C-alpha cells in the first residue's frame, strides 16, 4: 500500500514541478462575463473541455467521479476530460489559444498562467470568482496574478518542509533542526566539519534557488510596475556572496547543485543531514532505504526574513475564448470546494488550495505521529498562510528565473564575480522586459 501511495505522489509531484458546489449567485456572476448559455429554466447547459497535467491514469477514478457528479447536478452539461503530458501542455495550450480553440478549463502552473494571462488569453478570476475567491489564502490566490488581476483559482499545492536524520544532527552536537535559512547554513558548516554530511539552507528542492531565495528574504525580483529588475541590491549581493563562500568551503556539492534529483538518494545513503522537500515525496526515502525512513523525522520548512516559504502550486484557469464561461466557472468552483479537495488530498499527501479544506481534522491528524510523511503534512497544513508563489506577477516570470539560475551557476562554477553576475542579470532582465 505504501508503495502505491509513493507512486501516486511521484506522479502528482511531477505535475507540480513541470511546471463548494454550484449556486445561483455564481451563475449570475458567470452571466456577467458575457454568457448566454443558460437554458430557459435558468439551469446551466453546454459542453466544456477540461485539461489536466499528468493525472491519468493514477487519478482516473477520482476525476471521472467528480465529472459524473457534476453532470448529474447539471443534466444539460457535458464535461470532456483530457489529460496532457506535462512536457506538452504549454505548447498545446499556446497553440489552441492562438487558434481560438483553447480548452475551457486548464490545469497550469503559476508561471505559465502568468504568461497566458499577460496576453489576454485567460478569464479574470477576481471578477468571475468574486463569490468564492475568499475561500483561498491570499498567497495562493496571487499565484495567478498579472499586474492587478488574478487569472487562476488555486487547486492543490505542496509547501516546503524537511525530512532529517537525527543521528547526524546529534553527532554534530545538535538536538533539533534549524528553523530559518540563516540557521540552516550555520548548522550545515558544523555538520560538514563534524560528520562529512552535507545539508544546506535551501528554499526549495532546487539547489539553484536565487529566484526563490530573494523573495523569501524580502527582495523583489521586479519593480511594482513590472517594467524593471529590482533584485540588484546590497542585500542580494550579500546573499550571493555568502552562497559563493559556502560553495568554496565545500558545503555545496556540484553533483546535487546541477541535478537536484540526486538529493533523495544522497539523503537515503546518509550523505545529507536533511532533505528540503514537500511531504508528498518523503515515501521516496522509504522506498530507497526503509531503515533510513524509520529513523527520520519531519520538521517545518525554513523561513527567511519575510516569514514565508516557497510553495509549488497547481492552478485552474478558464479560457477567455470559452463559449460556456458560466459552466466553466461553476465546474472550477465545484472541484475546488472543501469536500472534493479533502477527498483528493486523501489520495496523496498534498494540500488543498481551499483554506476551509486545509483546516479539516484530517490534515491535523499527524500532530502526534512519528511517521515523517504524516507529520510533514501536519506541519504544511499549519503553515498554509506562509505558502506563496515566489515568481513575479508578470508574463516573463519563467525567463527571469532562468536568467538568475544561469548567473548563479556562473558564480559558483566559473568564479564569476557576484557583483558582475547581478549586474548582468539586471541588464538581461531589463532587456527582456523592454521587448
């Protein structure tokens, strides 16, 4: 059974990385978006297409069950579900949007959501979901924001946490894991000196994390207007110089910096004191080493100066081209309601975008558990208000992340001066935003 859950978690996490039922009030709101699709009785009617990312066949029963229930509630509605590989959904959606036939409801990550929202392809959900948007924490709701408008409803997410080896910490003289990024790096140096194990104060599973580190430390990536880079600050330079010092001291191994997928193996082998990841992946350690999983413990993710933590979010968006926006809005509201979110989370250790669902007893049941996955999910549920999308609210968010990663690698691997790297990153981002 645990092996089954592990495979489910891997399927769902791949989608993350690659990347309240209906009522009259919502129908009226949908009609305000220019829909004339209700039949004479005022009931919803129409056919919509729903695209998900890498969720079939693992979640066929769950999603087909949702669709059947929704169609039973609205007999004149048909929902066609199409699951799309993660490496194809962006191109598919772009092609359809440019051709005027984009699917009505699509599952996208925040960065691609912003790209489509920035070119007018998506429905304004601040307006369309006005009667239920308050069900979602502000940090998650803003994951679909471009400028002053949000174009998405958060569906599910995972937030950072750590699974750690208490034996390595004890050998290094510590009885508890760190709570902040700064503490994590301070402890990492001692751990490396005393045990030879690596650790690190990372904000996400990626060890090239400037695009997450800077917002976590209160440094905006772009200005408020989204027209210029804003990250070339004294504090940003200090953080980059510190990372270079950690690298030169041997605290950041090249292998994992260039391929963070190795981190779980290194942790299972005892080469990492802790692994920064969401609880949906902790079973991977059990699969690699049952003994290591048995001795491991879970702890909350590291926070920075802002008291926030990175969250990997999956959104639902609605095409501006949809001929049945009222149906699409009601469908999104339905699949993200409290009951359906809880049912989804019971299939795999993720957190619901719906705040009411996250407060359910199910997510707090791991408080006294010694199992890392169960305890990790409990910590994540407690920290839901800290979970935010770290990418800037502009359509070029993904390219900015890539520029920062490239300059980071130049500093670490090729001894590029940190100040020169920030200056070059600033120049490249400004050129990008000026296009």
